[in-house]
C-alpha cells in the first residue's frame, strides 16, 4: 500500500495544503483515505488532483458543501460559481441598501427622524421589499398571459430596488412597500383593475395595445402636459374596445371610464409617483396609464 499511496505529509507537500487542513477535510468527508497497518492515513494518487481542486475552490471562498458537490460531480463548477456570485450580489445589494438607509436617517431633520426611522426599519432589505410589490400585482397575471408579458408587467409594476440606491430612492422604495403592504389597497386593485378580465379572450394583446398607447402618451407626460384627448387616448380606448368586442363610441367610453375609475385612486397615483422616483423615469408606465385615465375622464365631463 505504501508504494502506491501517499502519506499525509507527502500530500501536503505536493498540494501546498497544511496537514492540519487535510485532516479537517478528511473529517468532513472531502477526502477518504485508507489506513495503513499502523493506522496512518494513506492517500491514492487521485487525492492530489482532488485536493488541489478543493484548495482552489476554497481560495474563491466557496463553502465546503458546494466544493463537495463539485468534486463529487453532483453539480458543475459553472453552477456552483454562478450560485455563489448570485448570493454575493444579493449580499452586496443588501449592504448598499443598509448604508443608504442609515444615511437617510442621518440626513433627516430632527423633527422627522423618528418617522423616517419607523419607515426604514420596516424594510430590512430591497429583496424582501420587492417581494411585497410583486405580491400586490401578481393577481393581475393569473389570466391567459404570455410569459414575456407577465415578466414585463411585473418589471413595470414592481420595480426592483436600485443596486446602489440613493437616500431618496431608499425612502421612496420603503414608502412604496408600505403602500403595497396595505391590504385594503390590494383588495382595491383586485376589485378594480382585474374586474371582468376573465371575459377577455386575449389579455396579452390588450396589455400590448395599452402599452403602445402609453408610449404615445409618454412625451406629454414627461413634459408635464395636462391630460387631454388625442391619438394616445384614442389608441388606449381602441385597445379596450377591441378586447371587449365593442365599438369605440360614447357609450363605451363612458362604461370604460366607470370601470377604470378606481384606478385613479390617490393611493395608486402615489404608488406610481414613488415608482418613478425609484426608477428615475420621467414618465413611468404607471403614471402614463393614469394620465390616459384622466384624459378619458376629462373628455367626458
């Protein structure tokens, strides 16, 4: 056995891994030595390559469980590295959030500091905060929608927190989460925006057509123009008329205005305003959509 195997000292010299560490890896099951007649650990030649790989992966900061998965072939190196990078990205983003949140408390006026502290302490990090936004809007994706439409809708309605948020963005995002966590608002959204959507044959087409109307209106919204009739509103109404199999006439416009009235709720207006502060967009889709609803309402008054 001794001629074809290595002692623990030889293995340490060949790999640059200390003997004490090799013993630890043996105890953890990363290495499986044989035992000599005298009870000493003996390692086959393959242990050199295996331990070298372990040493390199430890140098990247990977945990023993991930390393074991790689050397035993349960997961590829690419999978493990990608998972580790994702975890680090989240950790870095969480630290960036905490730093900005602490700075936001410092920057608050003394009279406002307690209120701001209460707001920011309720949001531990951006990732969990984002989940709250997704839960608010997820019910709107339960119909027959293409996956890409669902992703786009949630990206717009539930913006992700910036990787390196400013103090203003942290405050805006925390305020956004506070709104989204309001159960009465969640019930309001389900009862208004979702009303009757189960009777629409092609929800994906409706979302796409409404999106086109919002794009048409976005320059006016960005410029601060007052809601008014025009091509964008006509495209918006036509999208709904097509989805419902109706003609775009005065009767339909009045019915559409009544059905979408809850979407002009002040809380939703504030939601979209805060979303714009988070993303930095001058005319986020939510604000543009509300602008079109206001234009419809004013055209009928």
